[in-house]
C-alpha cells in the first residue's frame, strides 16, 4: 500500500541518518463503554469517536464525520446528529478534537456502529486518509447479524464473532472494497494504549502487519487483553485535489474488537 511503504521508507532513511522516526499507523476509532450488554441496567452506553496512533496514544484532530450510525434490528439508523464535539489530552499533553455520544439500546441483538470520517490530510505522506470504521455491541445474548455487511465503501466483515473474545483466540476477517473481496490486502494491527501497557523494544512492534490471502481473508492471534484495531489498507481509485495538485487517497476498512483475559470479567 502506497502510504505504508512511503512511511517505512522515510523512517528507514531517517534512522540511517541517526534520527528517531516511529513507524506508526493511523486508526479511526469507535470505542463503546461496553461491547456486551447483559443487564437492563447497562442499556445506555457511551461511545467515543476519535482519530489516533493507538499504540502510542498520539491524537489527531477529527472533523465532523460524513456519516455515523448503527445497524440494528435489520436496518441502519442515522446517529450523526447525536454526536457531540469534545476534546481530550493525548500522551503528549496535546488537546485533540474528537466526538462522543450516548446511545440507549432498545432491543436485543447486534448493534454495529459505523463511521465515515472526512478525509484527513497527512502532510508527511502527502496522502488523504479515509478510514471506514466499525465496532459491534451485542445486547442480551441474541447473536444473528455480527457478520452483517453495513455497505461501507471499505469494510472488514468479521468471520470470527467480534466480541466475547478471550486472549489467545484467533480472529479472522474478510476485507472488501465496493462490496468485493480484496486479495492480499495489507492489514495493520495495533493495541489501543499498547505503548503505555506493554511498550515496544523496537519500532516494528508498534504496528503488526500482515496480508490477507487470495480471497481477502486475514488471520491474527490475539496476544493480550484490550481493544485491538484492524485496518485493511488500499489505495483509492480516485485522487483528491489540494492546492491545485492531485494526491492519492488511502482507504481503510477498520474494525475494533476487545479481548479479555480468562477470569478477568469485563
């Protein structure tokens, strides 16, 4: 993928010159306060929507999304007007713009939250970034549609149930763009807050990278509890104009899941 290769090439050149240059990936995030609702007292959940380098905890300002909603009860529900602008302080004590909302679950079953952000201009890579992002919340044990396709331009379809995951489980997903599988798609994987929790002995540990197979299916073993993001990256077929010049667009299909240690509960 163009931006990934570019990022690593620049990092390598800087390291040869004696300059430290972290190889870190961009991830759009939807983080619910609960991914499994088992009690009527838990019907109301908070959702944080932000753009970040998740392992390192570095924030990136996010503009108002193009779309934000939830698939539940067999149809999509527009929740864009429910989003509230907010800020948080990242690991470098920088104020970062993000969004939040509160959602009351009214029915049992799967709730697939999704967001399409505005294109983000990445100056260092001279690339626009658009990450179509999902996370799945299950309510009251009714499991029917966790692999439902929302219909985003770029989308990861989970082949493993994307919740109630133990540390050590293997997770699989199918990468699609425009509804079609993407053979050998590059998939980047990061642990949210991993830098604080486990650190990294080398920059390559920050972002795990793998390739989907010829059918667009990828596989990853979850080594630790926490929120894990999967970003399948492809270069868009269209460019975007900036200052009278055309630039490539990185399309990301992003899915977030949470892994739990056995015996740790929620």
